[in-house]
């Protein structure tokens, strides 16, 4: 079973994403900000990271850059999932190394399809 780390500072959004991914058969766990996410990643090595952009302590762009610049985590796929829905946000996410971008609000099938 694939493991997914969901990094989202909003408790409600985090629970929605966790429930959708769990219901689709994935093993999921979560972090509330970028610093916590990097700690989890060092301990658990997820197969994929779903990453919000706007978060306290460390934003999603910074987390994505850290993952993609580290030889141990550079191949872990990153799906940015953010309410920042402008084309520039999508472009900048990809420049940081993200593998996919989903704008909130999203359709559940879009999130599940992208993650799988």
C-alpha cells in the first residue's frame, strides 16, 4: 500500500483530504506545517506528498525545494494543493519541483486521480 503525507494547516481541509485518500485505499498521515512535514518525511519516507502552499513556519514552496534538493527525497512526488489558483502559482510550483498542482476547491475525483 502506498503512503501519502498530507501537509495542510487547515484542520478541516486536512481531514477532508485524509478521508478522501483513506477511502481510496491509501495509507495516509498528516502534518500541520512545513517544519513538521520535513520531520515526518525524514522518519517515514512517504511515497507521495500532498502539500499546501500557504502555511505557518515554512511554506509549501520551501518544503518542495527542500525535498527536491535532497538526494534522499528528490524522487518523492509532490502534489501542490492550494487555494492559490492563478496560473503563476501553478507555474511557480512546478519551478520549485512539484510534480502536479491542484487548485482548491477541487473535485474529489481530481485529487484521487492525481495522487494515484
